[in-house]
C-alpha cells in the first residue's frame, strides 16, 4: 500500500496559469446524473456488503428503484427547462435492464460515461486483469448502445484499486471523476504517461452525500449550491472554475426536494458567463488549451521545492 | 489477488428487473390515473401504532426504534410507549380538528396489550393495517417459516377481532420482508402491502399464492426518518411535507393523479414540541381540500392501480 496515490502534483491555487473557458465564461457548470442499477441479490464482495439488511433489503433496493421508475424523467424535465445537458455516470447494466431511460438520455444529446456495470459490484479484490476486463466491458457497452466513445470514469460505488485510473487511461479514457482535490481540472499522472485529466466532481455537493451522509435539508441544499456558485463565479473572473452537481434521481427526484433544487438552478442559470458544459467538453477544452501549461507549472514548483 | 469469476458474471442481466416480483414500469409512461371526484392528488395518512419490547431478540435485523442501551433500556421502552399513551391522542385530535382521515397500522401485540386503544381507533371508522406482531419482529430471510407465518396470522387474528372489518393491508415492521413474506401475506388473505417504496402509485406485486398490490408508503417523508434519522427540526419536517404536497399537486395537474402518502408515529410526532408542526401540515392540506381526495389506503390501492403494471 502507498501513502500517497501519486496521481497528481501540487499546484497551489495562487500560482496557476489562467484558465479561459469558451466565450469568456467564468464558471463551467456541469450536471452529472448518476443512472444506476443496484442488484437485489449480488455476489457479496469480501470487503463490502451491498446491503445493510438481509436479502431482500426492501427499503434499500426500493429506494434506488424509485429513481428509475419515477425520478429520472422528473429530473430531466427540470434540466430541460434550463437547457442543461447531463453527463451521465452510468451503471452500464442499465442499457440492458432499462434502455427506455437511456433512450431519453440520448434524445437529449447527453453524454454517457462509465460508472461500471452495476453499483453493487465493487472494485475491491479484483485482479488487475479482472478490473481491466470490467472497464473495457463497460466502455464497449456504452459504444455499442449509443455510438459514443466513453471518455470519463467514475468507479462503481466509488470503489477503487491502485490501478483503476491507470487502467481507464490505458483503455482510451480521457478523464476521471474520482478525485476531489480541486475546483479546476488538473493533469493526472498515470503509468502510461497519456494525457489524462481530472474533472472536478464535487462530493460535497453530491446529492447523496448531502442528503444521506450529511443529512442536509432539501432547501438548504439549494442554498449551498447558490453559495458555492457565488464564490466560484467571483473567483472565475480571474481564472475559470468548475461547478459540478452530481445527482441521483432517487434522491433529488423526490417531491419534497426537487423544487428547491430547481430554484438553485434557476439562480445559477440567470447569470451571464456560465458555460453549461458536459464532462467531456470540459476535459477536452482543458486538454487542448491548459493541460501543458499546468504540467509545466507543476514541474517548476517541484524543481523549486527540490 | 483476484475474485471468483462469478463477480464478473451477470446472471440477472436482462430487460426489466433482476427479479420477478413486479414488472418494470416508468410512472410517466403509464396512462394517467384519475381519482374519484376528479381530485388530482390522493392523500393517505397512516399512523403506526407500535410496541417495542424491552428484551428484543433482533432476529434477522434490529428495526429502527428498538432498544439500544444495556438491559433494561427503560428510556427507549418508555419513550416508545409514550406514543400509545399520549401521542396518539394528540394525533386523533389533530385529525378531527382538520377533518382528515387516516389509517392505523397496528402491531398485533398492541392490540393484545391495549384493546381500549384499538377500540378507540375503531370508533373513528378508519381502516386498519396489520403491522406485524411487534417492532422486534422484523421479517428476514433465513428465519423459521412457522414463526413468520404465526406473526402474520396472530396479528390478523387479534387485530381483526377489534377492528370490526377484515384487514386487507400490511405494513411490515420497518418495511421488512423475507424472501417468502409476500407468499405468506397472500396466503393469509391480505390484498396489499406497503413495504416497497419504489413508486408514487400502486402496482401489482407477484407472489406464488396470487398477486398482491404494493401501495408505496413513502419512507423519505416519514417523521421518524426526517426527525429521527436525519435529525431535521420539526419545522423543517413540516416544510418538507408541504413542499412535497405542492410539488405532487402541480405534477398531478399536468400528468395525472398522484399520491401523497404520509406515515407518522405517535412516539415521534406526538411530542408536545412537534405536534403543532403536524397541525401546520394538516392546515396546509385542508387548504387544498378541493384538490385532494383523502381516502383509505384500500380505496386508493383500488383506484390507482394501472393495468400496465401487472406483474410479469
């Protein structure tokens, strides 16, 4: 085991090359709906149980299923209202179980990226070959169904190995959502040396973390989004920032939550200088215009420290 | 290090669900539901009337609200019993004051211990649901079939005697089910259960003993969940229920009938500092009276069932 993942160099907030988003935007805003399938009775990973209760864990399973039966369309209508295209973190088993939802995604010209096969299949304990096979399988399922190349990865249930990001870069991926170290994209170091980036995917504003882990009230979540936006918008005058809203239809899609979220989006989208982007577009723009500067700056800072 | 190949095999990867209990169906792809009297929103208020034993055995798993301290955990035992002595009467008064109808999901052991209370509830003319034998009787796979069947039949027997009408609906303690619970419920003559919280409308639920209906009783809008688990204030609790009512009503006007299913616990919301916030919710609902069909759950299960959700 390592004491440092070794995935990125130190790049302090006050010594960065300026990031310029398209059309002079201050903030790149991207919304990442997780479209997930949780199995009722999966094989039990030796390091993590899928459900707290004995199978069938009715409340655990049905809570997630609510997103698929009820929540996604509700959430899509809200995003449609603001012209937001989602970047979908996809349990690729959904392409088989519930393709009707994926068709609604593709009609809207949203991005699909990989979130593994099922959110009840964890990376823990997989050999490197097994993980490589699972990553390639999920990417293939996305391209077979949608014709899209899978550019991004969020490991299933945020379960990782030491090789996860190396393997995804080698499989042809461009960006990861698995790192929470920054409010801007950053270069990611992988063993293949490929040009590969982290796109900020805020865990602190992830609806599941907000509602379930931190037990935040629905209206307060809306206020948190507005406050985060205000600060990133102000700082974005100097250099472009990123606001990511990771969502789950089984959380934000509830009737006591969605209106407060909608008001927050209304606030965000009422500003000029907001780039409503997808994960892929942010990664691509950064790789094309800012990646090399950032790598050079990190190297200079490391040389100074040495 | 590697895992058994079964971890990369996906045996239930197929169109629809990964089990056969109910059909895959998106709410908005169904024909819109019309409730009686053309009300856009159906309202189901359910009150859980519960007994938490002082000496829980916690077979299967420990349901929320059970004893947590070393025996004898008098503080949790008596705090739960508060609901049956005091809290329930505040709720009854609030329902009467705002002209609202509720159902009562009652543990069999409450009926056995406090027949007075069940008779008092029966006088309101409300529907009763069986809520398992007591809150230490979580139904879980692996438990003895005869015990599980006895919990169901004993509950129906004692509650049925006092209710004055046959019991048609079931809410498991903590919405628990074993692999065989649905079969046992159907075998016992029940028509519907409320445990699966995956929809905003009822749907058909398959068992080996004939179909049940599942009528989802929201967990996320429950007092115990919002106040007890999430530790939100009683004011926040009321705000969330009011936001949910307004949201569902607006959606119902555009997309067909919706259901607001509110589950409450006398030992939670019946406390003197909280009951006023429940009354604030009731006042809001009374203000929507012309647009709300406040009915019994069996009536709602009948009126809201869409044919496309028929089990696979």
